[in-house]
């Protein structure tokens, strides 16, 4: 599952960055800190109810044209990951994410949609652990605390 997801992310990234109009644009590199409050629902165990959590991400972003590839470290979940972000239309976009625990042994993949409000975004995401099928749906926000072009 994770190999297929990783290959899919690579293929989409290659296709997006290799489009003729995108190939003429320069790469942009930035770093930032993102605060992400969110709520979730385990789709296998509805009886557990709605849960909430907060994350703080340190990011390194590589953008070309409208596409962005980001690596991140989650301070609260102690995990590292990558995300590919692509706009769809106006303020709407989509992303694919994969992350791995640094100390705990967990892997996660997900796909989500965003609605941008300035430098911030509201999101809805569907994802699961890679090692065991445990799907969940998450709703939250990405709030940019700091962003600096390098």
C-alpha cells in the first residue's frame, strides 16, 4: 500500500512539475511553522466518537508554479512526513500525505481537500495506517504561524 501511494505521489509530482508552462517557472524554497487543530472520526469504530488533537509542524517547502512538495516534522506526534499539494480551482486544492513515526512504529497515508483563506486553509482528510486498515476522516485547519522564503 505505501509503495503504491509513494509511486503515485512521485508520478503526480513528475507530471505536474514537467508541464510546459510549469517548467518555465523557477523553483521557490521556503520554511515555516504550521499550527493544525483537528478533529477525527474512526470509521471502523464509530462508538468511540469524535476525537480531537493539535499538531505543530515545522516545514521545508519546494514550490514550482502552482505545485508544492513539502517535508515536515510534527512536534506533538514526533513524526516525519511528506506532502504533495496541488491547487484545483480558485481557493480549492488537494493533497496527498505520508508520514512515519520517529520513535513509535506507525505509518500513515492520506488524501485531503483544502479551502484556502489567505495563508491559512481549512481541510478534510481521509487516511489510514499502512500496517493495518483503520480508516479515519479528519477535519481541521492549517494555520500558518511563520513562513520565510529562503
